[in-house]
């Protein structure tokens, strides 16, 4: 099939729309699940928007850490608005239809948000490293220019990755079938619909995976090795607890994101059932964007103080 010429492939390329099966056999659970997902979606979008609003309005929450939190919230909003509406349709109607270009765009936006989030988390780990291990140079290094440049580069990289995937995937020839047993357009299910040579896509996967996922992960691990070493040298238990509390929220978010991504994308897919794969996908597409603002705000005294001061509750 990979050796057929373009004219033959073009004739076979009859996939213009794709059916997403979502979760089958919901039956009596459809309405409760739909209600729960709508509630989670509303809470995710409103919660992340609230974080951005409070940080922008507050004069006391203008440190680099909170600035990066606003960008993380933007990533979460982008991810949840990209995936969850399609998920809601699959639950409501027992499946949903999406155009081929819409499917490619959905995955490309997903890659952009996840790539940007991984890069953001690495910069945030560097921020925590400076604050704990090199506090005297923190203000000199983690200044406004550094924050603005790093965030600009992160979003440009994310946008570039999105465009690369859109162009590469839409340039393939698709000969069917036109059904994906998932609740959103994930990479491998899309590629299985193609009758073209997908080696370029797999090279792109490797390249972007190394640059946008693996390298940030190495930076995060190295940062926390230095942080752990520094914390262990603090003589008092109170001092160690205070130092660890400044990075515990970030470490929790990193663990959730990378934990699910590694299980889904780096372990053999034949070792997972379709149901397990969908449930794991729900964690990083629905739950993680919801939990991020909760983790970063509920345990932060400055944020809660500002929250009440602005009389938003």
C-alpha cells in the first residue's frame, strides 16, 4: 500500500470525516457522566481564568512563579477547550463526527498545549532551583526580561510544533477506515487511517518528543536533585519543611502530567486495553487541567489572602 502512486492513493482517499466512538455501553450512566463532565469542564475553565485574573489584578502576586502560573493556566484552558467539547458529544450521542482537517487540528493543538506545558514546567523547576539553591542571584537571573523571553520562546516552539504536525499529517493520504475508537483524535489512531508512508511523522514524533518532553524532564530531574541536596543540608526541620513547601505544588503537577504521558505514550500499546487507554487519557486531558489550579492555590497562603482581599468569594 505504501508503494502505490499518488493518483491511485488520491482515489482511495475517501476519508473526509471521522467517527469517534468515545465510550461504548454507557447506557444508564450517560446522563450522570455527561453532567459530571460538564461540571468538570466548567470548573476547569472558570478556575484557570480566575487564577489568571487574580494574578493580573494583584500587586503582591507579581513574582516569576505566579507569572508562570498564568501561562500554565493558559495551557490548561487551551487543552480542555480542545478536547472536552468533543468528549461531551461522544458521550451525549454515543459517538461524534469530525472532519479530517478538524481531527488533525485537534491533535495538533493538543501537541502544542502539552509541549508548551512541559517546557513551562522545566522553566518553573529552574525558578525553584534558583529560589532554594541560589537565592542571592535569584532576582538578577529571574528578572522580567528572562521571564518574558522564556515564555515567548515556549509559545513560539509550541506553535511551530503545532504547524509541523498539521502540515505533515494533512499531507498524508487517508484511505480508511473512517472510525477511531477513542474520544478524541489521538496520533496513532489517525495514522492507522492513512495509506501513505508515515515514517516522516514518526521522525517528527521522535524529534519533538526529545526536544519538548524528554529534555524538559531532564532539566526538571536535575533541578530537583540539586534542590533535594540543598534541602537536606538545612539544619532545622522547620527550614527543610518551608523549603520543600515552596516546590511541592510544582512537583505534584509534574508527577501527574509526566506519569500519565509516560504510561500512555511510552509503554507498549498492546499492553493496554482500549478502556484503560481512554481512562488514562481522561486523566491528563480532563483531570490534570482541573487539578492544576487547585494544587497551586489551595496550599498557597499568599494566593488565598489575595483571593479574599479582592472579594472574589
